């Protein structure tokens, strides 16, 4: 009886999750400055955010609060002199979970990257700091970074990434 009740509750929650889906771009457009960021995006735990985001020459804070971001083949793309601080998010199904170029600064804390082409692609001369994060089941690399970047990695659990968990390359 208890299992049947749990199954019914689970099945009833699926339509609610679908109804509560919203785009990450919409959350970005509805955000305001806060905590020193040009835009502070506060996500809701019970909402699945879809699609990617392009950030150029801005400072962005994303407080995930356990939310899922389903990139659906896109990326969170950071370029120019941008800075992003992202915490407590699940980032899934992207071409690159995070893709940074230019002189970007990326700070990731307590995130999970799952089933992306590359969990984190850091093609930047900037700084990336990743703390207490899981990167798994990427079809290429967990974390790939340019040798000219500064990578600070602490307490990373990276596994089951097809081409390897970590990769550093020399730009042409």
C-alpha cells in the first residue's frame, strides 16, 4: 500500500514539474542587480530551467538552490571580461555545461554536471575555480582547459567521462 501511494505521488508530480519549466534566458531577463553582480538570478528548487545563456562583459550570480538547468544541447556561454558565480545547480544535457572564452572568470560551487558533451570547457586566459562539484557522464571531457588559464580545483568528483576526466591543451 505504501509503495502504491508513493508511485501515485510520483506520477502526480511529473506534470507539475513539466508545468514549472521555464527558460534560463527568461530568468536572466527577469533578474536585477544584487550582491555586487550586474544580474543576480535566484532559481527555484522545484523548477526545471531550459536552454542556455550567453553572457558578455557582465558579472552574473546564479544562486541555484538545487535547481536543474536542462541545456537541451546548448551551453552557458561566458565571453569577454565576464564573471559568473554559480552555485548549487544541476547542469545537464548541454554541448558544454559551461563554455568560457576571452578573459572570463568562472566560480562554481556545489554543482553537478551530467550528460554534457564537455562538462566544463574553459577556453579562456582567465580564472576558473571549481569547488565541491561533480562532473560525470560527459561524452568527451569532464573539464577541458586552456594551458594559459588559471585553474583552481578543490574536491572535484569527476568520473565516467568518455574521453577523460581532465584535459589541458595548448592553443594554436
